[in-house]
C-alpha cells in the first residue's frame, strides 16, 4: 500500500497522476483491468484512463464512455460497489463488441469532501484475496473481498490528495506563465519603449537646432545614435530570452554558450563552470536551463551586478546549479522564509536572508516564484542566499 501511495504522490501532471493511480490500483489488488473516470458536466468524462487494454483495443472499443449504466450509478450513488459478477447487476447495460469481458468488479469513488473527483474501477482479480499476513485465504472465493474494498477506499483518499495537488500545481503554472508574460511586457516597456521615447524627443530637439545651432544639433544626433544602439541591444536581449531553449548539445554546453552571449551583451562579467555533470532527463535539463536564465536575468537587469558566476556541479547523488552575483541583493521582504517547507522535497532552505517565496513587491519577485515552481516540477529544492548589499546566490539541487 505504501509503495502505491508514494507512486501517486510524486507526480505533478494531472494526466500523469491519473495514469499512475490506475496502474497502482491494479497492482495493489492484482486486477487484470483497471480504469479511472473523471466526470465532466456534460454527461460524459473529462478524462478516462485505462490499464490492461492496449491502444489498439481502446480504438476498437470506440468513443469515450458516457455516464450511463454502472458508471452513472456510481456517480449518482457516490458509494463503493463490489460485485461478484457485474453482468448480473440490474444497472449493467452491456458494453461495446470489442470490450473485454468483465466479471468480478470493484468500484470506489475518489472524493474531496462532497465532490467526486473520479471513480476507480477494477475488474477480474487474477488471484484469490490474501490474508492480512499475505498468505492466500484457504476458502477465498474468486473476485474482490471486503478487505479489498477497504484497501481501495483508503487508496482513493490518497489519490484524491494527489489529484487535487496536481490540479493546483497546473493552475499555478498557468498563473506563472501569465506572470512571465506580464514581466516581459514590463521589460519591453521599461527598457525599450522608454528609450525609444527619449530617442524621439532627442531627434526632435536636433531637428529644431539644426539651423540656429549646428554644433549642438550634432551632439543631439550623437545622443540619438547612442539611444538607438541601447534600444536595439535591449530588444535583442529580450528576444534572446524568449527564444526556445536549444539543448541539443546538452545542458552544460548550452549554459556555457548562454553565459558567453550574455558576457558580450552586458557590461557585467559572466562566467560558467561545469564539473562532471552526467546526462540528465530532457525535462530536468530544460528546467535547470530556464532557472539559470531567470537568475541571470535578475542579476543583469535588476541587481546591478558586476560579475555573475554560473556553476553546474554533480555529486554522487545530486546535481547542483548555482548562480551567484555581486549585485545589490534582495531585501528581506522580497524573500520571506515563511513560505518555505524547511528544505523538504519540494521546499527551499530557510533562515536569515533566505527563502523561496517573494513578498509584496520587488523587481524580481515574479522571477523567484517562477524559479521555485520550476524546481518543484522536477522534485528539486531551491534556496536563495541574499542580503542587501552583498549579492545573491540562487541554488537548485536535483537528486539523481
């Protein structure tokens, strides 16, 4: 039971959580077939995940089932249902021709309070139920027993927590995307639009001075050239941040290349050191790269840093990404420690001047939220060591 619960609580994608729930439930009670339906408000199912049926079989079965027959009865009654032979139940209405034949059946709702998040269906137990000691019951009938129903009901309670957590995580990711778009819009306005406005005013002044004070007009035109160059550099930097990450050469090479580009584009000195990092899953590499991008963005645009150092280091059990700068640091109200989880699996290190959750403001608050959420998505821990006037160190650690 504990391994099944751990399996469903370590994932954050809703679809992935549903698939793991079905697989774990089938393994828990040795069922040949398993399914999980998430109802919608249109008389059908928003999601319907199956185990024990191949993709080809699923295609032959036809469209996603609607809420009728046994499925509708379980949604209506909101209670577990255990049957020795589903085909003999009055609620049974048959199934499509390609559907496998089901006999013994166990269905349990997944509830969050009064709301039914979904229903787990199991059918065709492979072996007779075992005793609490794990030995086969000598006189056990084929099919699911009362103890199986209790076990699946307990498992469904944990599944409800996992589904709710995954939904909250996905909703938070959507909010983070909106926040990042807002930040980029602000960057374009603050960095580029303001310079273009200044450029326009300076060009107008140069035009007015052209006849009565040519020397002054030349100075103004020099300023126009500088402003245009600055605006172009800012625009290129923003576009560079928006480009999809190209990790074809691996995380280490991509970080080095990114640091080199920023070192040329900004006055600050940007370096990157990599120590023996193995190949990581593609998702992990992308997340770490995006966190590094965000940390570099904060250091170069908001912290006034003169030097920024990126380090990627591998130990026996973990990979650590660190971005350190000598900028102005982050005020304590920008990184309160009360939102962290004490260095837990998805938490962040806490302590004086440390935390992972921005407060009421701060130029890089949205970026800290984004970095924290990205780290959580790969079960990493993110810590921020900072104080006004002594720079910032952002560290992400991911277990191998």
